[in-house]
C-alpha cells in the first residue's frame, strides 16, 4: 500500500512547469511554476492563479490532506498574526498523468529563506534572535491548546526584511494531550531518550532547543549512546552555544512549562552576552576610538552637504522669483 | 469491559518464506477476521531480491495493511509510522462504511466536497487517538535476521513510546518464527508494557526455515474470538457518526 503510494508520489513530484491544474469543484486553474519541496505526505509547488502566486499542495492521501486543512482553518481563527500559511482553497484535480483524481489545496505562498540557510549566511547570532520570535509564535499556539509537533529547521522560513520567522507544514500539529502526529527523529525528545511523545508545550520547546543546537553544530547530528550527555557535551564544546547552556539544558530536560519562560531566559542570556561583548570592546579602546572618529567624520560631511543643498534651493527659488517678475 | 479494539499483526522479516502456506492467503484470512496485517521488510545494505519485495507487498495488500521496505537503521521511524498509518486507514475504512450507510450509496471520503472531508477526518482522528489497539508483533528470526535483531528491539521500544502517548490503551505481544515446537513461538503475552521486551531479546536464537504463512496462521489464532469492528462503533451510548452534522 505504502510502496504503491511512493511511486505515485514520485509522479506527483515531477510535474513539469507549465502544467495547469484545474479544480473539479470550484473550477479555478493554477499554472505550476516550480517545485518548492516535498513532505511526508505530499508535494508543494509554486503556482500562479491569475496574477496571484500561491503554494499548491498535492497529495494522494485524502485523509492526511483533510487533517492538515483542518489545522490550517483552525490557525486562521487564532487572533493576531498568522501562525502558518493561510488556506485559500481546496479542490480535486483529474490528473491525466495519474489517471485518477488528486486532491490538493492552495495556500498563501510565504517567500523567504530556510532557517538553516539564513543562519549560515548571516551568522550564528541570528539563531537566538529567530528563536525568540519562534517562541512567541509557539506561545500563542500553545495558548490555543495546540502543539506544533514536527518543529525543525526545514519547517521554519525566514521572511522579511526585517527578518521574521514563520512556521510551514502544519502536518504535525496536534491537540494537547494527544500523541504527536508527525515528528523528525533528530528533533524528537523520544528519540533522544528525554521524554514522551505526548503533545505538551515542553515537546515543542525541546525541539526549539534542538533547532538552535543544529544551527550551530557543524556536520550531521546523530545519536550515539546516552543522548543527554552527548547533547550537553556539544553545547559545552561550542563557544557560542556554551553561552546559552542554561536555557538549552532546561529546555532539553523539559523544565519549561511555557514558551514565554524559555524566551525570557534566552533573552537574559543574550543580553548578558551583549553586555560582556561591550565590556570587551571598551577595554580594547584603540579600534573603538578609530571607528568613532570615522563616524564623526561621516557626520561632518553629512552636515556640509545639507548646507550646500539648502543654499542651492534658495538661490534657485530666488532666481525663479526674479525671472517671473521681469517677464510680467 | 474493553470496548472494541483495533487489531494488527506487525510482521518483521527480511526475505522470502520457504515453507508452508502462501503467507498472502493467511494474511487475507486474518483480514476476514478483522485483523490488519502490516509488513516491514528489513535490509542490511544490499538490496532485497525482487521475489522478497513482491511477497512483502502481497502480504500487506491481502492483509489490508501497509508494507515498507527499509534499511535496518531507519527501522524505528518506519515501524511507528506504518502502525499509525494502518490504524488511520482501518478507521477510515470504518467511517467510509458508515458514510455508505448514511447516504445509501457508494459514498466515500473522496466523493465528498473537499471542504466536508475535514469533518470526517476529525472523527477519524478522534477515534485513532482513543481507540484501543492490540498489536501482535511477529518477528522472523531465521538466519540472516540475526544481525538486525538489536535494531528490531530499538524499533519496538520506539513504537511503544509513540503508542503509549495515545489516550487509548495498547496491548502488545511478541511471537517469533520459526519456533521450537510450533511454527510461531510466543515470547511475550499480551501486555501494555512493551519494555518487558528487553528481557526476552537476549534469548532469541536464529536459524532454520522461514515458515511465514504458517506463522501468520498461528498468530491470528492468538487473537481469540472475533468481534465485528462495526459493532464497536455502535458500542458506546451514542454512535459517533450520527453525532456529527453534515
């Protein structure tokens, strides 16, 4: 059964750009532009509908697609900023390739960069910043009685500017108190031997800590022996992560009941780090002063340019005034 | 009293049967009794031969379950996924049958407008979370499986982690084949604590024939008297389906 769905998923995953998908219930057409990615139960394409760009998720699993749409609809009802992409339309496509009906839904296309790529390009210091944003989002999700479940860098996208983090792929979102629906081993506390798979806020907070660790750890992570000891030693040996040891360890051990608590500690650790950096910089005074002088110079040039500009404008206005009087 | 229960056989093997009845026929027989048969084919590095693959897919298809062929390393994630997806599939089948009852014709999830499917899935998700589940784990210990047994153990502990997080109750039992006296030998009786498994794994010895078909036959007998799955949906004070509005 699953083996069969795999082959047809390959076919769904290789639709050529330009393919037009028309819904049989609502009759709207979508022209595929390119593939964005594929998840556990479907493929996502960037598509065009009229002049609007949307993300289209196709799957051959009616059931999981319907469950996902339920979650997206629920998210839409949560007050404030959107928690995931907003759902636009659901329909079925009579596919000439698969010779059968393929269910799909259209959702908002969130343009941005994957979390890991962003942190690699812009620097580790972004990891805690984005994590704080993420914790605010998770906090709201938890208050509504949900747990995101499959939290990992691939499911986080950074939009902007200014950079802000958004959640993608809500397939793992689970009602609190139930069993986590979907997860990825590396970000699953069960895999690391550090807790159950019950959907509770601390499950997401464990994964959030793992997202930060993975962002700073070079090379692939894999569990070897005692998971907790391994993770702690990774944190201690990395100079950047070591500054956040306390927060990360609390999250890994499931000691935070609320995202807000973890966020508060993360913020405190970051400010401590900023303060320490400031002291280091003031102590090493020479480069600091030089950069200060350069800034003063820049300010001075700015002021001169401003004066000249005003003078020119005034002269121009005066010239025009005279010309106008003469021609009368 | 226990409400009706979802019943599954999880067969873990690495190759072809070479003794006794056709395992696909035995899986079909299990299905007739309301037992779903899922099959996981475990590989080392080398690829499985075509006959093995075909047999694995045939058993799962006949048993109304799922099949997946994996490398030993990915076993944990696969075992829990296959078990859960098969549950959803079974429940969905039940709900589809209910839909037919309501609409009097061939209506299934696919025939409903996309916006209505969500309501059906909420019922399925709810049942999947709360239903009781019996999983009989049937492990092939013939010859080449020996090196994979530690991974099988890991995978089963991981399965219990996933299932025990559910609200519904679970029971597990473990059989291996070939057994010493019978085709299938009971290693662990029905228990909610699969952790006990750790104690039996060192005892497993491997070797001999691969009587997959006969082992399946003996395993299904262990489930005892058949209870119709449909009766289970109407078992409560109120039928689930009629409670939801369309």
